[in-house]
């Protein structure tokens, strides 16, 4: 039996569940760390401890879906524009810092993004370049989900792009809901 293949399938399923909760349902668990994920005897997954449930409006879901698509498509200008429209503000409004922060929050933290720095250290570096002055809680919690899922994938030996994985659903939400 290919255990690694089974683990990756479960991870992909979990990523899709998180994307669906955020982009479709607008209600999601803001704390899906490994201690809140159970593998059931049936082989299914159980999600527990919904103590940090967040809600986002349809308008917020559509905006986040636009950001996910822009990140997945590598559209830097659109990523910066949408990220700022979400309410993320910084002292100097540096477009590079906005792009990299959006990427760290909702996409990936590989060497290409961080230049080899630890993601936390790189984020602190970005904050020194252009300190954040506004970050909407609902979107920060959605970013937390993306970062936690990416960390879980990394722990399992898999480098992922959250934006690439969530793009199909984000595009469907935009198409179906007129975003």
C-alpha cells in the first residue's frame, strides 16, 4: 500500500475542504492545525475544535477568489490591486511588499519567494521595509488557514501553492456568483 500517496490524497482533500469552507460557505475554522484533524477508522477525516470560526461575506469571498486567481495566474498588478482592495494597508504602500505579503499569506513561501529565508523571518523583513497598518481580521484568519495547510504539507514533505490548489474553486465561485 502506498502510504505516502494516501497521505497526499487526504491532504488534497483537506485543502479542498478548507477552500470550500472559505470561498463557498463563507464560514470556516480559522484553526485547522494537525491537532484538530483526525483520521477516522473508516479512513475519512474528522475536523474538530471549531472555536475560531470566522464568517466572511459574499463580497469578501468574491474578492478573496479574485486574489487567489491573480496569485495562481502570476498576475502581479492584479494581486497588488486586489490585496489592497481587501483592506490591507501599509505605511509606505510599497507594491513589492504588498505582492510578497499576499503571496506569503495566500500562496507559497518557497525559496523563489523568500530568497531562502525562513518565512517568518522574511515576513518580519517585509514589515521592516513597509510596516502594516491595517489587516482585516477575516482575511487574516483565511490567510492563517492557508499558512497552516501549507505548513502541514511541508511537514509531510510536500511543497504546495495554495493559490494553484484553490484556483479551480475560486474561478468557479467567480463564474457562478458573478464576481
